[in-house]
C-alpha cells in the first residue's frame, strides 16, 4: 500500500516495512505468547490483514487436525443382525457394501433355507455361495 498526503503527493514511511517474514514472526509471537519484540502493524488495513492471516492459519490448522483425526481412526464394521428377518439377509444387494453369506450345500441350514426362507435360498443358490464344509466357510470369511 502507498501512503499519500492530503494534497496527493506520496509520503514515505521510514523504518517500518511489513513483510512475509515479519508476518510469520507476528503469528509465532501471537500464537505462543512469546515475550519477544514484534513489529505490530500500525495501520487499520495492516491490522485487518494480520487478523485475516491469523484466521486463515487457525482455520487451516483446525481443518488439518480434523482430517488427521478422521484418517487415524480405523473403522471396523460389525453387522448387527436382528434375526433371519433382518433386511441384510433378505435384501443383501441393497447394503453398502453388499452383505454376503453362504452355507454348506445339502446341510441342515441349506435345507431349512429351502423350506422356510426362499429369498435367502435363491440368493445363496444364484451366487453359488456354497462351501464344502464349515472349515472352508470359516477360511472364506477370514480371507475377506
């Protein structure tokens, strides 16, 4: 900014330049309450710009901290099943991510599904989510 007198001639302000380095020094001294000498801005515009710079720094720090906290939280998803009439069993493709389940072909669970829960049986049969035995089913769950 240039300073002009009332008659339009340029007035030079001696000895005080507010640079980027001085703005960092001002922010450092303000944030950490340092007992150091700082060149505090004198004009209204400079003080306003210092406040804008401080607000930007505070906003940036808050957003960065929030994103860092969200990134560091590992999210393990557990399904709360409410029985065989749960929508996750009856409409597994509608879930995000799709809910997958299977059974041992020809076993007691498969026969019960065929008799009582046709939609569940159709889902398992159409996607061929059958396993040879219980151990292979447990291994399939652990691999996913």
